[in-house]
C-alpha cells in the first residue's frame, strides 16, 4: 500500500533508479513512470506482465519493484512471494485501486512518496544486514589475519564430522615465534602472521579450512582425509614454510611443529579432536620432530593419567619416588666416569609406573618444579653417600624444558645444592636438544648462571632434535649423548652408524665428551671404541640400580674390566 504523502522525493544519488514494473497495461506503466520522474527520479526501467518475464528480470541489483495488484494471471502478492523465496530484499511497492483515469491518477500522485519510503526502508534494512554480517564475521574471524577463529573452527569440525566418514584436524605452532617479536618487534611478527594463511593454503584444496587460534597457533581442517594423508599434507606445509617470509625488509626463516588428530580414530567431537591435536603438537615440539600424530601414551589428559595427579602430588610430598642409577664408563680405560639418576615410582596400588607416564603429567599439571627440586636434592644426598666408594664422580639428573623456562630455576638449583652440601661441579644437568631450542635466549641465560655456579651440562638424545652447530657452540655444555635409537641400530643400519660416527667427530672438534646411550652388547662397545667415543652407558655395562647396589656393581665391574 502507498505510504504517507510528502511533497517531493529525493533522487538516487549519482545514478538512475533501477526499476522493474509488473504491469499488464503499458499506459498504466507510463503513468507510474511519469509520476516517478515528476518526483525527481532518473529511471532505468523494464516492464514485464507475466511470471516468466518477472523471474527472468528479477535482479538483486534492482532498487525497486513496482507491481499492479490486479492482473489476470499473475498478481503482486504472487510476485512478492517469489522474491522472498529467492532470498531477495528489494523495496516492493504495490499499486492498487479501480481502473479509470481519475482514480488511477489520484493514487499515482502519491507514488513518489511511497517509493521514497520504500527505498529508505530498504536501505535501512540493507545497512542492518551489513552491520549484522560484519558482527557475525568479526565473531567468527581473527581480527589480525581475517582467518576463521576458534569458534568457527569448532563449528566446521562438527560439520565435517557429521558429513564425512573421516576427517583430520592439524594444529600448527610456529617455533620460537617469541624470538621474532623480541628481536624485530611485534609489527614484524604481525606481518609474518598475516602471511601464514596464504603460505599454508599452497599445498591444500580451497575447501579446506585454515584458522588462527591465537598467538602463533593455526589449525587446518581436512574433511574426508585420514591420518596418513594428513602426514603427507603436514610435510608439504613444512616445505612451504621453508621459503623466507618477507616482513619490513626482513627475510624471516621459520620452522613449525604440527600435531595431527583424526576422526573417528582419535575423537568423535570437536573439543576432543582439538585437545588431542594439541597434545600431538606439543609431542612434536618435545621430540624435536616437525609433526606428530596423536598417541594415547603421550596424552597427560588421558583419564587414567588424570587419576595420577593427586597420587603424584602425594608421592612427591611423601618421598615415594626414588632414584635408580645407571653407570657411565670410559670406553678407552673402562673407568667409571659418572652416574645418571633415573626416577622410579612404585605406586602403592598400581605397582611400577614408568617415567614416560608420570613425567608428562607433572609437566602438564604444574608439578614438574617440586618434582625436579625433590629429585635433584635426593641425587645430591645419594651422591654424597656413594662418594665414599666413587669419589668425585658427577651425578646427572634430567631436567624438563619447563624447568629451563622457569625464571627461578637457577635460584632453586643453587638453594638445593646448598642444602645437600654437594659440590656444584659434581652435579650435571641433562637437557634435550628440543628443550634447548624451545626458547634459546632464556635457556642460555639460565644455563650460564648455573654454569658460573659450577653446575655442568649435558645435551641428551643428541641427533633427534634440530639444534644448529653455531648455537651448540654457544652453550656452556661439556658433553653430548648420542640417542639410543642410533646406537642400538649401528650394526644393522649403515645410516645409524654414520650418524654415530659423525656425532663423535663433531664432539671431538668442539672439545666435548661424547657418551653413547643404549650400549647393549659387546660388538657395539667395540665399534664405539674404534670410533673414538668417549664413554658408554647401557645394559652391557649395567642396568639402572638403587643406590645401595652401586658398591657391589663397582666391585664387579672392576673385576670384569681387569679380566678383559
């Protein structure tokens, strides 16, 4: 129906009014056009008189539909419903009334006002739609990169699960991103993050979702894929990241760690897949790998492990966790050179619980600090006790990446050393390559302070991480330990033997002692000896043992060495 009368209508700014007229009488259409021109509108119009013509000319770019209510075969109400069914919101004015010059002209005199009102209302609705769309976009997208955010990712995961037999979620975290912000500023870091979406898009299809979850963490959703296919995609993404990123005249080289969780194998709802992909991603960081598929044994949030938290807290307080010691000996002379302290927990109900189960729980649940403090103190006291038999031998204790990133770790270690009375030079802290490279500057600062106090350092599991030779030279370490995965395969795999040989040569060139872990038999011992390895550790020499068995082992080993 026509609206209230106004004296004049305002023309469309800068362009003609695009009008579709539904009218079976050309002369009535001409009268309507005359009134619109009289109201000040410049017109771009087309007339139709049936449903087929109406549908063919109904365009989202129209400014107005002007429809006669009464037509023999196709009327305005039917036209309005068709427009609504098509999802269009075009200002729609219905002209009604008796046919006759006097009546028609009287009604059309108010047409300009009605059109103006309809267009203004349509524009208001359009602005509301734009504002609503902007709010929805903001709610579902990251403001820095304009990629989908965590909320949209969760919705899309559920859609993928509901419509596919398989799906994979990958979480990617940029390694050492804090170093970029600290060295070049947040502006450079933000520019890098904005480029990540396009770079990650290169190896995947257009329908695959890439989201930013916050900070330097991204997610990739692969509907219809399985874990094996996702592993190939992860490799392709990591290769895509090898090209430097250009940001503010800086060429930035970055690496990343990727965690993979698959539906239905690893979870049937979005939250479970997101959490387990996160577990896998941190597993990749811990091992120094570039990507990892979720494994239940790595998950500190597994239900059985959650039950360990309260028990672990109690075990630390009650001193139920003990240390076993595995000896290290010089390959050239057979002399005892040190002991590695290995945590052992005998649960009162569940029996022996391996460190691979309770250490991740301690790290995730905030118990790694009190656990490390207790174990270092216990190792110090034990070292003083067996020092009467093995005078001056260092005892090595493994420390976590979270320990090294704790700003109070150095101070805590100094206090523990003071309490035990152990000379600082008799304590050796073993750290992994991946821990060293997690936050290089902070780790180096902590290591230097402790080294000045006399504490010694060893790089554990060398060869499984990604530390550079240049960075290794900066570290205050005196020893590197070759991972057992290489040592144990020396006799069967030429590649492992080559890695062991190269590591021994590298250690020698840097003036470092080299300890081979996992020496299980005499042929491996002999081969390492020929290569010039400094020391060995493994079951061929001695199994981990409680402190009270050390004296007997030392006596037995001395007799065995002399006989050899």
